């Protein structure tokens, strides 16, 4: 019985993925991709770390990061 409880606890704790939300800084630029399509490169901030993501139509106000 104790083995089953331990196995269940391991399964429950290992299946969680923690995600956070990064917010759009307002910086964006239109770029041409390697396939010659136009897209938007958008800057996001998560906990003081800034990074860029590429989107086809527009920049969402927030994105989920893991």
C-alpha cells in the first residue's frame, strides 16, 4: 500500500508544468522571414528579462513562457 501511495505522489508531482506570463513592452518591428513573408517581431518582458518573439499578424499583449 505504501508503494502505491509513493508512486501516485511521484506521478502527480512530475506531471505539473509551471508556466508564467510575459508582457509586451511595446517594442515591435516588421521583418521579412527567410520564406519572404512579412511578420512582426515583438519584445516581451518576464521578470526583468527581455526577449523577442515572432508573430504573423500582430503582437499579443502577453505570452506564456515555461
